[in-house]
């Protein structure tokens, strides 16, 4: 069990591509043991989010302007995170 947890943590630390690989392996009982499979299944719905300052920088880079000019509210923490994306809750400014 300890090695399965370590494997999940290592896969998570290696980034999105490896998380996706871990997700694929989590449904392959013909390749990995049930204990490892159960631990890797956590990568399907319990992936940690990345830091908020990075998220805000990415939002501003994609929008081409500070987020405060587009949103009246933006959640300080994401409401969900996955291997390739995370979701923040926001409210667009009224025009």
C-alpha cells in the first residue's frame, strides 16, 4: 500500500502527461495490481490544483488584460482540478 501511495505522489509531481498515464493505468487490472489500481484511481478525481498566483497570471495572459477588467468576481481557489485544467468560479462584469 505504501508503494502505491508513493507511486501516485510521484506521478502527480511529474505533471499532466504522467497523471494522464496514471489515469489510464488505473483502469487496467491486466497490467497493475488491484492495490495500485485503487490508488491511481485517485488521479481521476483528486488531483491537486496549481498555485492561485499562477492561475491568475495564466488567465491574464490568455485574456490579454488584467482579470479585474473582465470579471467582477473570481474565486480565490479553484472549484475543481484535473490533469490538464482547473476550474475557477467567476462572474463577468455587467456591460
